[in-house]
């Protein structure tokens, strides 16, 4: 019974900040990747930030220098700190864990950036 639950989304003005968290429950074996994706209506789901075992985090060009992915060991969460948000960042943000055996997705949290 693996569940990923995202939180921290909301409505902010351009230039604002949000911190998303992804909490995992259950046992996931052989995790290789932990990442954040986003999807706007009518668009394909796109990679935002990715942590890969044995490598440095990678980011989409559109969010570099503005978003930071991290693991909070004390809270057992994967976080995404977002600063200087833009209207183009508006989307549903999803957490994903990739393992040797399967991929796991959360239900998503809405981020809306508007003035």
C-alpha cells in the first residue's frame, strides 16, 4: 500500500513563493529517482525537477535558479521550494518515485500564479 501525497499548493501573485511537499507512505523498494512533474490543462505532463541516485538534481530550463528540490529526512518528505513564481508556472504539480520495479505518482496539488 504505497501512497504519495502532495501538499503546499495554492494561489500566489507573480514573484511569490511556495514550498511543496511530498509525503510517502508504505514501502518502496529500489528507488532510483524522486521528482516533481507538472501538467497544465491541454498540455503534456513535464518534468520539473529530478533527484537521481548517485547524481546531482536536474531541473527544467524554465525553472532553473528558481526551484530547488530536496529531501527532508526529518519529515520523510521530498520538497520543492519555488521562488519568483511566474504565471507560466501555473499547473498541477505531481510527485513521482521511480523504482526498479514500478513508478508511483501522487494525486497532485494545484499551483496558480496570477496577479
